[in-house]
């Protein structure tokens, strides 16, 4: 099944308002792809651009604006960016947002960063490593149930800050992972208060999509069943 058909199925079955995004990490530029026109202030801003329909790649320097995102992506940042990371972490600990001992536990990519590729899943001219879905909890519930039925659901904790840690966590586990997002991500992507994320390894896309129609139909039947029980109570 092609990526465009998988994307159409995800949008149709989950009634997505934001299209699924394809992301890949590569060492060289695929033929015909162009670099992003300007660097975003945060790496998750590239998720927004891809969801808007743009196809592009980024280089390491395009991630220097977000020291935390550069860290999770495995970007070898220059000293000034490392210093910014230190200052940002100090600020976050000083206001009680996180503890410094938590930093070492944040998932990060293990391979050196070369290039990141982004596109709407339906139009991706490359084989993705990850598929990112942003939706309401009700819709992500169906997606996670489909991942469970397909045997590819992650068994780790739901992720929170930073949202970009969702990518390396999914790459390393090769399982679906759920993130409730973080306040910075909501600013840079425009994610609503009632939206969260699921990331799928591309290797699981076909299996999850195949189970999704069954899970959706099962949930509709269970909805009628439980409503009937409430009426009879």
C-alpha cells in the first residue's frame, strides 16, 4: 500500500484535522528535495510546516535555535548553542519546570545528525522513519488500540516535555509512543489544548492502518452497547 493511501486511511478513519507527517533522518539529500527556506525557532516548528503541505530537509544549523531540540535530535551543536542549552535548563529548573537530574533521562537520537527530511505523509518523496499524528485523545485512543491489536504499541510511560523526545523514543523502541506535548510545542506548532501526539515507526504503518478500520467499527458497536447499559441502569 502506498504512503498516500495510508495517509488517506488515517485521515478518513480518524477524521484528522491535521495531516500525518513523515519524518526521516538521512546522510544525503534525496534528489529533488530543497532545504527549508528559513530556520524555525524550534525543531517542532518543522512538523507544522510539513503538516501545512511543505516538503523539505533541514541541516544541523537549522536546529540551533532550539538547544533542547538539537539535543534530542543528536545535533552536534557549537559551544554557543551548548551554552544556550545550559542557560535554558537553568531557567527551567529555577522556575520548577523540571529537575536537572531529569535531563539525562530525556530520549535522544544515538546517531550523529546529518539531515532531517519532512513532508506530508501523503506526498512524501522518501521512505519515512517515523509517522507523526496529531489529534484529540479520542482519535489517538483508536490509533493506540490499533497499534495494540497489531502488536506494535509501546509499553513505556506516556511522554511529556519535551515533545521532540517522542521522535528518538519511537526510533529506538520501534513501537508506537504517545506524548501529551509541552507548552513550547503548542506555541511553535499551533497544537490546540485538546490535542496530543502519537508517533509510529514507519515499519508499523501498514499493520496499524490495517487494524484501524476494525478497531473503529468495534468502538462504534461498543459505544452503542455502553450507552444502552447506561439507559438501562
